[in-house]
């Protein structure tokens, strides 16, 4: 039952993350949003996520995770109602930033629950968490587009608010599954000095793993945000698709739900570092395939990219949950900061590159970041091996 509730909760949280990526036709019609302006609107939630991630850990230390999750979903329902009523771009931007404040509270509580239990149970919970993020992301793009296209802007977001209330009711019926594990540290503070001291207290091995994870996290969401933001603009501009038809291409990401367990199996067989490097290389190849002009081949490349992106996310989340118990909350907060900062940069850069230079430059930016990440990871692994041998 815990696996199912983790899946529902993470799906509900991520349902709010990418709601505008497939709505460019409506954004242009209702709010006079240009292609370049679509970047900041998609970036707004990610920016709030990045900043709030630094404080979500301390909040979960002092407030029960179950309480935070319930309050966050209630406010998320109100935020969706607000989206139904906005009439100007700045209002849309403000609500999207508010949604970004709420999501890390849910994710931190869930990842904390994922870090408890035996290794087998932790693996199952992490897989459910990642699968929930996949389904929530797909529903965020395709589901929202379908609702708005068929019911209109206001009715579509009212339905989204109702969905958040349904998730809240389900969570309240299973409150016992969100028991907080005791923290090994006596106090948790969000101050800069305390964060620096916490970093120095980490072992050399933990710091090495976390340093690598920060770069990987930045790359994962930079790539996802870049491709998914710009592909919506491309489908509307080059192929003339409406929101719900554009949303169909995001539906290909559903294939990724079958692959998080495979990613964890690769990590156990070849090691976490080697598995991540392999996934990054496969991701770069799938992005290059999107240069093709046939719509079906583009859809296949997006599907392949989604599979590799969520495999990398699954590996990264498992590596965080596998850190020493006292370091998980701290590591998760700083990891999410870099992860969503990468998403902000991806949303802004892809909208700019596509509007001014076209799709090939979007692909170039994504592949460049991925290859730099692979190079960074390879160099660090070799240095660690060299240090161990000496």
C-alpha cells in the first residue's frame, strides 16, 4: 500500500509542474504570449522549486511530513483555481511561482520516507516515486492540454483543482504511511554557516558522490526542460498542432514507467557511476534523432529521450536515498536546488534558441550539456580511482 500511495502522491505533485508547456496556442491567444515569453512562464515554477528546495529540508525537520503534504495539496488546489481566474501574464507568472514553492515540500517528505526500510523495500518505493513523477509529468502536459482544449481554460483548471483535492482525500485516508523517521542530527538550520558546516561534516566519499550528483541533477532537468519546452513551440509553429494534439507527443513518456527498475538493475550490476554515464550517452543520441523532420520519428526520439531521462532520475534518486541517514535531508535539498536550477536554465535557453535560431540550436545546447556532464563524471571517477590506488 505504501508503494501505491507514494506513486499517487508524487503523481499529484508533478501534475502541477509542467502545465503550461503544451498550452502555447492558448497562452498566445488569451495572454498574448510570444515564443520567447513562454520560457519564463515555464521557468517560473522551476525557479521557485530551486529556491524552496534549500529550505524544504529544515521545514520537514520541524513540521510533520504528513502535515506539510496535506497543506501543500490544499494550497495547490487553490492555486489551480487561481489559474482558472487569471487575466494577465504577471498573474499567471505569480501563480506558477507559488506552485513551485509547494512542490518541494511534498518531494522532500516523500524522499525521506523512501530512505527508510530495507534495501529491497527502498528500491520498490524509489521506483514507485519515480514512476509517479513520470505519470504526473505526462498528465501535467497531456492531461492539462486535453482539459483546456475540450473544456476551456477556466473549466480545465477547475478540474485540475478537483484532482488535487482527490489526492488530498486519498492521503488523509492513509496518514499512517507518512510516519517521520527520527533524524540523527540534533538540530537542523537553514543558515548559510550551518550549511557550510554540514558540508564539512560529510565524509570524503559522501562529498564525492554528492558533488557528482549535483552536476548530474542539473543536466537531467536542463535536458528535459529544454526539449519539452521547445518541442511544444516547434509542434505549434512548424506543424500547426493544437494543444491536445501537441500533448500527444508527451504521452510517449509513459513508456518510461517500465525502465526505472532496469536502471537500478544496471546500477547493481555495473555500478552507479557507469550506469549513469551510459544513460547520458543514450540520451544524447535520442536528442540528436529529434533533428529529423518526420513527426512520427520525432515522437520516437522524444519517447527514447523520456526513457533515458527518467532512468537517470531514478538512479540519482536512489543514490541520494543510499547516502548515510543523517545526510539524506541535507543532500536532497541541495540536489533539488541544482536539479531545478538546471530546469530554469533549460526552459529559458530553449525558448530563446528556438525563437531566434531554430531547433538545431536547441539540440546543440542539450547535447553539449550532456557531453560535458559525461566528461565531468568520467574525470572524477578516474581521479577517485587514481587516489585510491595511490
